[in-house]
């Protein structure tokens, strides 16, 4: 097992001055990085055929560490850049990694319409329920009543569900995992990359530095335990009452449907235009 971990790390990570990484000790983004490269390795994808694009924030640093084609874009615009890349070269496997604020606040409209179009992209949204890099301000997913730098007396806005938004907007594949349930997360990411159409994997991730310490969970272990205690599988959730689901969230595959992707339809248009 150690030899396999070493091989994957050597094959997919950049071994230069980028390490040690910039994330706080215990940050869940490192776990997401591990799941991502294991999923890619398991699928046998060539690095030259992969593109990882990101926006701004803690998750935006992730492309700096992987040894394939990468792009660090502006705040909220990662999906627009990814759209251009995919339409210009449909043979590429394009993965977009974003934070909850990056994807659903300033980038919210792009996210909705990427799902509506059913672009053949994979969107990994790291949801730590806070703006971690810029000082701990509340985000669209910060829970009601939580404390943040911009809600020191309790957050009065209600969070929306990234996964539910993706489903209702038209994404082909939507899943949610956590950085506690790592083997399951590897599989969810792998399925999302393989899926034709717009795939969304929301990953509940700990930010004990900015969110946890203001809300009674000041270390990564405590936040991991919270994920363990509050996550239920999507299959089990269907059998639970609303009272039983209070303060819980579902993990696993939430939707998996087949329909034409925008990428496929756009290529048909290009082929018809060439013949005319």
C-alpha cells in the first residue's frame, strides 16, 4: 500500500517548490486532492488529456500541486473558462474545482447555467461553509445561526443546498460526499468524471480555522466527527422521517440521469456547419 501511495503521489503531483502546501494543518482540501488523484489514476486517464481549472480561494490553490494541464482563473469564473476549453477541444477531460462561495455566490449564475446546458464537465465544489481565505465571512452555505466574521452575533440568512440546486438546474450527475468518508468520496469523484454531461460533486470539508473555531469545533478531529454524526447515505435518508433528518445531510449519488450533453449537441452543429 505504501508503494502504491508513493507511485500515485509521484505520478500526479508536482515535486518542486510548491510543497509543503499552503493549507492549514488538518485542512480537508488536502484530502480532496488525494481523492481526486486516486480517482484519476483508477480511471487510467492520461495527464496530457486532463485539465484542472479553479477559481479563487483556498480551493483555488489546488491546481498548483497537480502535474497536468491547469488553470487558475478569476473569482467565480472557473466554469466559464472550463466551458471555453471543453468546446475548443472536446477530447479533453475538464475538471473544475471551486469553493462554496466561489461557485455559488459570485459564480452562482455560471453554475446554474452550466448545469442547465448540461456541459460535459466535472465540477468539484468544496463546501467548507465559509470564506476561508479572505477572513471568515459567511457564504451562501453558512448555516443559519452560525458565527462568522460578518455575523458575529449569529447568521440570520438561510443556507441553500448546492446539490439540490444542481439537481433542479439540470445536471446529469449530482453527488455529495465528505472528507471523513474518503473511500466513498474516491468513488463519487470517479463516477462524476466518467459521466457524460454536467457532473457535480459537492464535498463537505472542514475549515476549523475560520468556521470551526467560531462555532465550537476548533480542531479538525471535532469537525470530522461532526461529519460522521450528521451524514446519512442517500438510500437511508429516503427511509427516514423529517424529524429523523433534522440537522442531517445526505451523502452519495443524489441524481444520475442520461440526456444529451451540450458538448455533444454543439459538435453536431459544428459538423453541420462544415458541410454547408
